[in-house]
């Protein structure tokens, strides 16, 4: 296993710890360009930790891969649990919003809800909505609000 003490890539020799460092940094940077729900960051952080292990045990490549897989899985599991708890939110029933655009029943538009502009769909069977109408938020599908007018609009 002495051949693993230096790895040649394109004529450039690099140590195993340097290789793990490049892979870890690359995976962490990948998250900036391709949103992977922090999976790439977990794998990158694990690779950065393995680069420290590779300094002490440069020829134990099998152990390095095992530690990287174990660390990646563990960090991903921890991240999943923390992210799930953080994003578990509900919308209170019958909260108020204001229409920013006109909407017909079952069509989408924009509303002002809790100080931010949201995509919204007028509920099935509801009256048409005019801009600046007051609305009830009756549900949510992902980042789409389901709304109903508080009173019939004057839109025809």
C-alpha cells in the first residue's frame, strides 16, 4: 500500500490528505451552485475530517473511505433531523392576507402575507379577487397559499 502515499493526477503528485481536502472543499462549494439539501455539505465536511485522518494514516485508504462513508451518513442523518424540526411549520387557520394581483377561482396570483409577497391560488368556488382585497389564508401547499376573499369583490 505504499503506492497510496502519493497519488499522481495529471502529472501532479498529491498526498491522500490533500486529495481529501480538495474533495471536501469541492463538495462544500458545490452546495452554492447546486442545492442538494445540504447533502453535499455533509459529504464535504466528512471529507475534510478524513483529510486529518489521512495525515496520520496516509496508507490506510480503505479505512479513510469507511470513515468518510460513516461520517457522511451520520452528518446527513443529523442534518435531516434538524432540518425537519426547523421547517415543520403550519399556517394558522383563517389568517389574513391582501391581494396584490387579481385572481379568478383556481388561478394563481400574488398576495401580501405576514409582510412578504407569496404566490397564492384562489380557492375553488370562491369569488374573483381584485388587488387590495382582504383575504383569508385557508391552506398551504408547499410555498403556495390557498386563499378566499373575506367579502365578494367588485371584479367582473
